[in-house]
């Protein structure tokens, strides 16, 4: 039995993106693991990758959607814990180490870690996301309360890819979802799985080491290319809300959590309305109200933007920095390291020092250092674009779906 099973669902992902993903998994510091690739009926041929990564387990299934691929992976997993990685993303080499240590120390069934948006030009961490900003351990009834506390405005609770889960917990989730006999689902399956997992878990915790890099590109399922796709996405999310409500009533928690549940539904309806109103779909208020069962829709509230307004821009040469840290991590030598305080590299190195007992002396001058951390690089242009004031101003002035907002986002 492996320590960790990593499930990678893939459907026609660009080979270059997929290779980047698999390379990051091959180089993880956790060695007692299995990587399970579930090809959801792709027309893209990945046979060469099977040869390149002979230690990974490749499965090909009929095209039934991302949810089906994830559940198939859960069934095949043998690890004590299970993680999910999307085929167009990647992870830091040390990403899962601290999560295991936290799980072992606390007995948590779910452990959450840091993540970063990854665009062509920059990588950035949303610091207002409370799972990144703070440390916590939630138990018993507090687990589900924490899940609904932010009513859908903070990604960390609702996505699958920044967590490890006890395998037994996910097997229960799979069996619970199987009872619903759902059709093909390629959107919001993250929310469905995490909701059921949080509803069953008795303890969750978080930690901070490395990043999951969530790549943003035009080929993602979240990008809306047609009116049919737009409405299908929101019909799917509405179905997820219905399943949530049903399960909350079954376990006797709906009255307690209904306020946050309805706020989440209203925020999703407002997000859909704003996107449609300022795009080629125009005003679809009536249709959106019907889909989500809300009385009215209005402009998306600031609380939905808040987690993203304040964010930390990572170095443009973050791969070089992480590569240097990786060499230090796997070295058996006693190293004297020079790094600027408060920097991304310094924080990562100190985390490694305290979590893994590596013998590092942090020196304050280059003269005594026999290892020098690469200097972090960041362009002035990106610093201006990602400045909190200008970023927040852009959110306020240019609503979702507008062409100007799309152009501005392309600069990020």
C-alpha cells in the first residue's frame, strides 16, 4: 500500500501541459506514492507518455466526464491518503510533505495547503484566502461550519487539488455520490466531492509549504465559449446545490447552515448574471433566477472579490528558486545558506528547516555562505498591474464578462 495516491484525470489536455504536470509529480519529495492517470476518453494520444513514465498507472475509460474519472481513480487508489492534480497544473516538489506531517500530528482526515494562480506572465497567491493566511484545526461540527463559512468566495475549501484526503473518507464519498446516479459532469464536481467529504470528516487542518500551481488558459472547462455551455455550467451548479440541501437535511444540519447556503446560491446567481449581462449572452436575469431559485439577481458583491484583491506576487523565476531549494532539500551536507529575509525563498527554506529537521544555518552575508539563493526577479510592470489598489479598482470599474475586463485579465 502506498503512502499517497495522486489521481490525475485528463481529457485532451495539451501534451506540453500534461508533461509539465507529470514531471512535477515525478520529482516529488514523497517517494512512497502511486500516480493514477485516468484518461476520460481523450482523442489525444498519450501512448508515448506511458513509456516515458512507466511507474505511473495509466487507465483509459469511456468519456463520462471529470466526476466519473475522479471516482474511478478513487476506486483504484491504494494509498493511505489521496490527492488530486489536474492534468494542466503542477505542484512544488515539497508540496505533500508538510501535509503528511500535519495529518500524522493531528489525525486530520483532510489537510489543505497553499496554492497559486499561474498565468503566462505571473504566479500569485491570494493572501486573503483564510486557509493561506491563517492556521486552523477544525473538528466535528466545526468542519462543515468552516466549509460554509465563506459561502463560496474562497477557493481553498471547494476545490480538490489543494488537499490530501483519507482514502476511507473518499471511498465513503464515492459511494454516497453513486447513490445519486448522476449524468456526465465536467463542472462543479470539485464542490460536490469536497462538500460530501467535509460533511463526513471529523477533523481537518491546514499547512503552508510549497504551492499547487493552478494554470489559467483559454482551454479550461471554466471558460465559457457558448451560451449552451454557460447555461449547462450553471444548471450543473444548481444541481450540486440541490444535492447539498438534500444531504444537509438528511444529517440534520440544514437549519444551522441555511443562511450561508442561501448566500452562496445568491452569489453564484449574481456571478452568472453579471457575466451574462456584460457578454454576448446579454441580460439573462429571468433564466438565471429560475436556475438558482432566487428572487432577484444583482451586481456581484465585493465580498466575492475580496479574497483576490490582496494577493502576493511570486517571483517570475520561481522555478529557478524552487530548483535551488530542491537541491538543498535533498543534500546531505551541512550548508550555510544566504537568503534575503521575508522573501519567497527564505520563507520556503525556513519551513523546510523546521518541518524536516534539515541542518541549515541561515547566514546574513554572502561572504560566509557556500550556497547562495537565486535572486528573486519581478518586473516593475507586473508589480504595477498586480498592485492591490489598481487590481481592486479594475474589479470595481469593469464587471465580469466585459471585454475590457477580459483584456485586462490577459495582462495578468
